[in-house]
C-alpha cells in the first residue's frame, strides 16, 4: 500500500518547481474513509512528465506514459502506482468539476494532512450521506467507462445512486461499445 504523506514528502521538490500539485480522486476519498490505497492520483499545474520523472526518482520507481489522450504518466513503485496528470482547465476547481463523481472530485494540496480540502462539487457531503452523484449532467456521456465505475463504486462503498443516475447510466451504456 502507498502512504500519501510519504508521497507528498517525496514530491516536495517537484511540487515546488510547479505552479501547484494536488492529490485527487480515490486517494483523497480513501484517506477520508481511513482506507489504504495502492493507487494515488496527482494533478499538477505545469509539466506532468517532468513532475512524474522527478517523483519516480524520489520514490525509486519508474515513470511511463499512461494516457496520451490526457497526457498522464504512471509511476510504478513499491506498494502500488502513482498517476500524474496535468491540470485540466484553468484551475483545480475546473479540473474537479470535470471528473466523474463528486466523491472523486475532492483535492488536497500536497502540503500535507493539514492542507485544506478543495471540494467544489460537494463530495464530502455525498460521502457522509453515502450518495453517489455525478459531477455534472454529461458526466457519463463524457466517458462511458464511468458507467462501469458507477457500478463498482456503488457496491464497493455501499452508496445510493442520486436521483436519475441509474437512468443516465442506461442511456450512456451504449457508448461502452
């Protein structure tokens, strides 16, 4: 398993050279739920490739291109992997609003556990309410694989789907082909 605090410490030099770096997605959600994780996602403002290589060196891992579509990099390291992607949009709020579900649209700056959470979509409230809510009306159509993620998250975390979510999933499922 990966320790987000150790990753933050290892990433400090690369983060200092960027215009900002944040833990996002499942790593934040799982930390809030006191769950261990082996998959950590980071978003950086600036050069994701350079950040990934610097972090890989610090972690004793190897960085490789993970998604040309999103210019994302993966670091394979002891205990799991770290994905590094460039900021999508003009701000971290923009990036989070473009994500799949509100519980995955929470960020924490790499500054450490006392750094304030960024939650523009209400993911904390949805976690407390055990509710699965898309970040936006076109969330599932934007990436039909999110329909599969919906099923996994619903059952893994015992979440109730928001009103209309199951119907939206049925409508978007054709895009999986």
